[in-house]
C-alpha cells in the first residue's frame, strides 16, 4: 500500500496550515506517521489520494450514522443548493428542523441552531449563567465540550491525546470559574458544591464520554447529579453533541431516562454539514435574544444547506426507528468478534460500548473515568492503529476517541474488520 500522494499533500499543507491540519487529532501525532488525505467516500468506505480503500469507523467523527454520502441526504442538498446557499434571513427549514428536534429529544421544548458543537456548549453555558445569575460551573475531567476557553481545563479528546490538558491562552479568570469534578464520582461533585455554595450556575457532562475513549456515566451517578442540580437550582447540561441521535433517537437521555435542563447537539443533526444546536426548557431558552437579555447570534446559523441535510437525517431517523436495532446488532457483532480475538491472544484489554459507539482500550482494568483511561498503553495503540490501517481499516488516529458503526457497514465489512483485528493483535502480541 503506497501513500505517497498523501505524504506530498501533507508537506504542502504544512506550509500554509498550522501542523498541516485544521483540527489537531487529524495530524496523527498520537499514532505516528503522516495523515491520509481522503478524496471521496461512499457507504461504509472512503478512499485516499493514492486510491486506497478503507472501511471507515470514524464517520467524520460521528455524523455519518448512515455511512458516507447517502442518496437521501445528497438529494436534499442538491435541491437546497439550487435555491441558494445562505440568505441571512429566516427560512422554513429552520422550523421543520426545530420541530423534529423537539419531537425526538424529550427534554427540549425550544431550540436554537448554531454552527458547531463548540458554539452549542458555550451558548448553553452562557444562558445557564444568565438564568441563575451565577458564574461558576462544574465540568468533569476528561470530558471535552469544544474549544471555548472555559472548557479547556482538563479536557479530553485532542488535548488529552496531545498531553495538553490545559491550553495556553486560557486566562486565569476562565480557569477560576471552571471547577473540575471526577467522572462517575458524585462525592467529588458534593465537595465542590460545598466549597462553592450558591455560586454554581451549571453542571455540564457527556452522559457517555466519547473523548477519553467511550466511557459511559453510571446511571445512579447521573440520577444523583440530577437530584443535586434540582435541589440547588443548578442548570444540568447534557452534552449530546456526540451521543444525540447516535445511541438512540432521543440520545443518551432517552436510554438513561434522565432529563437535563439543557442539551447540546451537533454532528448527526447536520447530516455531515457543520452544525450545532442547544435547547431545553422554555423558561431558560426564552432568556435568549431577541426575547431576553442573553445575547447569542450567528451569520450562518440555520443556513439552508445544513438545515436541508439535517432535516433529511432526522426525518429518516423518525421514519425508521428500527435502524437502532440494526445498529445494535451490528455493533454487538463487532464487539463480540473483538472480544473473541482478545481471548485468542490471551489479553484482557477493555472493551467499552454504548450502542454504535465503542472503544478498545489497551488497558486490562475497567475504564470508568479519566484516570483509568489515561493508564492505557497509547504507544501500543499507535502500533495497532497502523497494523489495522495496512489491512484497510480506518480507526480514529488516537486511543481516546470512539469507533462509530453506521447502518452502511455490512456483515462482510464487520467480518473483514474482525479478521484484521485478529491479525493485528497476533502481529503485535
């Protein structure tokens, strides 16, 4: 397998783009080697600049629930683009999109569209502060909520992969208002609450963390968190940018039967285009301008292309609820195949899976939080990554990211992946 064209493109990119990439984890720093430049994708596969084919398990980092370039989303985009790409005015598709989100996500009564997950989380936090009149908030170590300054304190994802949990450029003031608790540890939350009584505006959490690998929150922990927030008038924010419409039509909150006050969404709701959203209780959302004093705006928010793709994606989900049974069967099949391979090579590496999100940690102890995830053998993951890549399987180029199974993955794809996994482990171990 040659990747010379990708190497040439990367060298060219580094002349003009910091690190040669527009998002850090794409640079392969965690796994070594040079990134691949992809030219096109269809279904479960995509193809690099040298013409190599890969079965893809990042799905653009989560949005491609239906695989690459599904016809119903492509057709929606072609129709929309005939009418214009952006007007800076309201359009009917925004209403249809909002109605679909409110119908599918049980805790959302009103929703505001934005352009990214980062915009969604920073806006949700702002309105929570406006609602409560307080400034401090709690996040959890290893959870990633985008790259707004206030969230880059002990963050996951790229910051964790690159060993920079707190980014330079984040001010002391921002850091002071950001309190960090331990994931799945309610006592750590109670200690922070006691030390900052009456000062907390919000608690934000990934109900299934997808940025320190896949790490689900314990249901009892989340129930207690919900109880505390209700008692203390603290806004509970579920960051479902990754899990929304991925683990269920109504997101992780549907699976857990726990309702947050605000939810942040992204990825799948754009059908592969840049998009984000935040929504929740009307009494909170009505504080947003122009109805209220909390300002939030965006030139391209609710643009016709993103709305067309998003409406197509959510309408398909609404009309095909059985797709989650299909995803569960395929994801379980892949997980079980991986586990059988681990048994064959005599290793007890950890497999975490929630629906169609999964992760294999090169760690032999359960992974339940940041500290246990961080014990993973990232050097071994890098070697494993390249073994899988040589066999035509594209995984996330970082230990602390998720694999995503799509409806486009066939049993043949899964069997090839399981075989590549077995061969890769055998070669390494």
